[in-house]
C-alpha cells in the first residue's frame, strides 16, 4: 500500500493508518497557513482522545558531534534502507547521548518515539498502557498499544531506548531480543497479535554504565551484541565555548572560563566529571544574574561529597576573572548570614 501524501510504500492497512497520523507531508497539506517551526508535539490519537507518543523532533542548530560520530550516523541511515539498525550510544553523563538520538531523527526528518526504561517495572508495560474510558455515569479500564509499539510499527521511525539499563525489572530487557535481531518481531500475548518492526526503523539505545552509577541493570552480551556502539565524548573546550555562547548568550570570556574549568576537572579528577549539561546550567544562572562561582557551585551539586566539591571549586578559583574572585572571597567571609526570604 502507498501513502497518498508522501508516496511511502507500506505493508498493510494497519501500518498505513499509523503512518498517516505522523506523515509530515500530510501535516503540511492540512496546515498550509502554519508557518511556525516544527515543534516536539505528539500527534493526536483518534482512538482514545489522548496523545500519540510518536513525534518529529525539532532540529537543534547548536548541537555538535565529533566527525566520526556523524559518519557513523550517516552509515546507519544508509544501512537502514536495507534492514532495521540498532545503535547503542555510550559516554559520560550529560554529554548529549539522548539529544544525539533526537537530532538523528531531526536530521533525516524521521518520526521518533522515546521509551524511558527507568519507569518500566514489568515487561508488559513496554507493549500496552491502560486508561479510563467514561461512558455515561460509569467508567471502565481499557488497554491501548504503547508508544513503543506505535513507534516500531511506523516506517522510518527512530525508537529511542533511553537509559536502557535502568528498568526496575531486568526481564524488560529480555523481551527486546526478537525485535533487535533478524526476526524483527514477536507475538505479544498482551495484545493478542504479532508485533513486527516496520521498514527502515532505527533503534537507538542510550546507556550510562560504570561503578559510579547505582540502580542500573547489567546489559548482557546477548543483548549488547545486537547493537553497533557509538561513543559520545565531552566536547573539547573550544567547541564547548561555542555551545555555551549559542545556547545561553553568555559572554565569550565567561564561556572560555567555564569550558577551561570543566576540561581541567575532567583531566585531573577521575572520580566524577563536570558535564556539558552542568555547564549550560551554570551559564544560564550566570546570565540570569547569579555570580559565576555560585552558578557553578549550584550546577555541580553533590554536597554530600565535600572532598570532591573542594577539589572542583579550587580548580574553578584558578579560572575565575579577578572581579569574580573578589566576589567569591567576599561571600566566604559572609558565609553563615541568614536573611528573610
């Protein structure tokens, strides 16, 4: 079957109906006067009046990746024309792993669905959700397919498996296996039908792993072997300066200070790093009127680890402009004062 709007070839009527709800060509035809930029707004579900979780991400012009990562994504896009592709994105926290998945979808104008594994407790939650239906003066519980099912049955969809190793029950990971290999689907008892991966679907999983992370499940070899792995490092200081300036409007001198500070923490302290996400938070606080040292102190957090904080703040003190350093020393002398909120 063929979509009348974009011409995409679809396997059957059911998949065609799912595709029509997220087809970008149809959106343009139905809303010719809407000149606003495409936002991350889900498509309305005609079945239950709720929201489809499938959406088109908004492109981020300030998102930067290493050239080798860009090449890997380009290869994945080409290979997905032949069969579905599974990518595993690893790296330090706050380095842009989830954003990378969303920007891959935006770059190639693909629909997208994000599955947050940290909130999954049982395997069936991956395939259906329950909701209340009001009928007259009474209500009943009904079941509908999850966003995960809608996503993997939508042609060209990017299915983001966010924080793959954080489900409460590790059995959630087992049910992924038949969807990630050559079988490309499985019969799901909860739905009483077979769920099949649509053509050109790309699975992108994100993963934080290591001794510093608690509440995570081990991703065994059988599951990990089904993925092509991409590593997302932190940005080099000169690129991080550009991102901070573009995203927050911060002065270049302060952006250089923050990026240099983060780089020195990353290369001199092995226990915990300062992420790009934390730098953006600090820059936003500074632009809003906070002092630089307090903006950084708030952004890095971890007050339960005073030794680490002291090391980090000492590194910051060598990067602060003279004016900010004077303000910091002044605040230290006034520490302990309390005022009315």
